[in-house]
RNA sequence: GCGCCUGUAGCUCAACUGGAUAGAGCAACGGCCUUCUAAGCCGUAGGCUACAGGUUCGAUUCCUGUCAGGCGCACCA
C-alpha cells in the first residue's frame, strides 16, 4: 500500500473513534508541502475541524500528533503554522524507493492492468482527410497521445482511435479538386473556383491516381461515377500523408474508423429509425439563431432530436433539407458504435471551435447508451502560430497554412511535443516558430533530456572505472542524507501519485511540469554532490540514486513520447 | 445578445480541485569549468495574481459584478 493511503487510514481511524456523535468526518487531504522543512506530507484536517469542535486548530493538531497510531514509516509528526500537521517519514524507509525504481525499471509508477475499470476509447486528431495536417492539429495530437500513455500506465485498457470524416460534401469537393488538377495536368487551363482545395499536394494525388487510371478513361466517365471513383482514392492518399505526419511526431493509432463505412453499413439510418421508435425525434421547425445574422434563414420543417431533454439549449436536426443525415446524426451513430464495441468510457479531444457541439453530443449519447456524461470532451484551446512575434495568417483557401510536418521539421518532434504538453489545455497559447528554433538549445525539453544524459554519463564513467554496482539491498541508504538527495527521493516517491492525478483529471501536462522540477533537482544535486568519491559506500549509495533518477526521468519522458537520450 | 474558455514577473506558462514566503523556462545583470556533460549551477532584479465586492481560520483558486482577449451560436464538418 502506498504511504499516502496508510497515513490517510491512520488519521481516519483515529477521528472515527474520537469525533463526537453526529460530527461529519471531513475529507482527509494529504498534500506534498512545497517547502522541504514542512515534511513529506501535510494534512489540514485540524483546521477543517476547528469550527466543528470549537477548538483551536493547533490544539486539535496536537491531539492528532499524540493520538494517531502512526504507521512505522513515520519518523515524526508535528504541528506547524496555523494548524498544519506536518508528517516526516523515516529517511531509510523513503529511500527504499530507489531500489523499487531500479528493480521495476520501466514499470515504476505504473499500475497493473485493472479489470474493474471501464475500457476507454480515446479519440483525437481526427483531422479531415482533405489535406495534410496543419499545426492546429498538433496540440491535440500531442495531448491525446500523452494522455493515452498516462491512462494506460494507471491500468486502463485503452484504444487510440482516429475518426475519418470521409463522408459529406467536403469529400466531393476534394474529388472535384483532384479532377481539376488532372485536367490541368492534361493541358487544360483551369480557373480554380473558390471552394476548391488549392494545395500543391492535390497535384501529387492527381498524378498518383493518373498512373493507375488514364485520363482518357476518367474523362469518358459520367461525372458522378468519376467522383465516386476518385474520392476514395484521394482520401486514401491523404490518410497515408496524415499517417506519415503523425509518424513524424511518433504517434500511431490503434484504430482508424471510417465515417462512410458507418453510412454504408446502414448504422446511421438504423439509429434514426431506433430514435423515432423510442420517441426521441419529431418533425419541427427551429427558430432562427439568435445574435448572428443568418441571411439565408428559412423556416423549414426538419427531423429534430430532443437534445433539450438532456440539457441542450435547442433541439438539433438529424436530417438536412435534402433529407440526407447531418454530421450530427452520423456522430451519434459513431459514439453509439463505440459503446457497442464495449467502451464504457469515451474520451474525445476536440478543438475549442467545437465547444458549442459538446452539449448536444453528450445529450444524444446519453439518450442512446444511458452513459451519463459521455463522451468526456477535452476542449483544446487554439494555438496562435507566430513568427518573430507576428501572427502567421493561415488560410486553406490561399494554401498558406503551415503544416504539422513543417513545424516538426523545423523544431523537432521532441521539442514540439514537450512544448505543447507543458500547458493546460484550457489555456490558449502562442507558439513562435522562430523562438522555438532559436531557443532550440535552451528549450525546457533539453533541460529534462540533459538531466537524463547526465545520469547516463555518470553511470558510463563508473562503468569505465570498473566499478561494480551493488544490488540495491546491499546499499547503505542512510548515507543519502543531504537535502539535495532527499529532495530527489521525495520527488520519486511523488511520481506515482502525480501520474495517478494526471490520469484522474485527464491532465497530461502534469507530467511535463513535474519532469522540469525533477530535472532541476538532479542538476542541483549534481553540482552539490560528487557521485564518485573515495568513500566506496557513499559512491554506491549515490550511484543507486543516479540509476533511479535516470530510470524515472526516462519513464516520465516516455509518458510524453519524448526521447530520453544517453548522450547530448 | 447568449454559451464555453482565458486573464499571474518584460515574454511563454506553473502553483498538487481552498493552504504556509505565488514558482519555472526565456529575456536582463553579476559570479562558477586543470576532477563524473557549462544544453548546467549559484546569486541579483522583476508581482496590488485584470479590477471591485463577497464567502472563512486562510482566496491566484470558490461566488457575484465590471473590463479585456479567444472560440462558438439552424439546414457545414
């Protein structure tokens, strides 16, 4: 059992036996004090109880110190400040974490697979297959991949999924764009209409398809037939490109799910029929949207879903004016499909521009699966791409958007990932290309990686010196008494707790900020204490410390998908 | 007009769901390499946490209002 839980239980046990009848047991919250002098854990329960017991928090805390049956790992507990209970652990008991980290290796901080948890479907990126990924997708990609790692580390069975929006009008536009490029390649002069995809990659796709399907053959086809031929080929080409872009970021998915397959299988139509049967839909007319001028608004009777019954503002259409299903209808079927595939928990990572979409999807999913609050939607705020402090204007139409690939090539996958993972998703952030390049050698990511390389260098040095590393149990941990050493030990103890918190709150950025603090602790230790000294026992103790630190750095970086280099 | 997110050092961001002296990285200034990696360390400077109220032992955190920025507001995806 984790120390934190032992402490919690000990305190709860005491309170249960001593609190007067009817007094509610407060939540026992143990925190890691920022100040080293405040012990390994702090508890504020005395202050919470002050009002109920009509006693000063200091007095209550004092009673806790004396009365609680503290676990053996506790060295002492004392009252501090306004009534904090500061708990200090046995130094040797704490330092046992070093052996665990070294022995468990990559598994340190991880939890075994838990069958009691719902299976998780994590959907992210899902960029439209109409072109290469642009930098806007990058943040969601990094966050999603890291979150997947974090959840898996805490025992979740998780699948990473990419939803391919390969249905709808945009695909027709894509096919038409490819066809125009084909005609251009064939010698025609084309005036490209506004809605088309102008990017250079469309030419490549056109060329690729022409290799298999000669122009004359395509030209002879009926326009609709031709489009049906070109569209899937163009989508496939774009998806190959997108997979390549993701691979450049070291991101892979377990499953790619096709929207058109959903339509082809009749899932959408079946869902609508089912909803009609269950009384969730009706024919009605929506009022014009408020606050925004809709020039072409016409009151039209549509098939509407009663999302208002589950907390949405207005009911939402399932069919367009022409009778074909809306994207929303397909999306309900999609989330229903995830449920049918056995995912009791669905997490979607969307861009902030989809914020208005959350309520209706959650309402609909609740209606068709009885899962309340699903999908859990993480809204990732926008990234402002800057170059030398000025915004980079991005327009798909003008073909001026910056691709993910360009950014990765410029800045490097490790730096890109770390950069996007040090911030909470709720905060919009600026990403300056020039700054990222210029600072590429002073980036936080290198600070952490350097700490790892430094540990590796020390261990190499020890190896070259012919030093035989003792097994952890043979090392005298009491020799690690310096503040810098204890700081490292404390942080390693906190690592599993940090991971658990990151998973619980869906906040992978915690790993990155923790790593920066941990790396700082290592660098400080390095400058203060020499590892290999004349005293062989001290050397062994510090080498064990370095081995453990290197391992935990490596584990943390792995969570973020960032390399842990042996040399820099 | 309504909804969601945000406002913290010159810049980019943290602060462990309400805790103790608000911290890192860049940028600035001053020190530290003939011993394990100077992509590092130590020090200095930099803050009315947008503003005004409220809740309580205690507020960057929770509530209300104001201001500022971002995103969204049928039949696109």
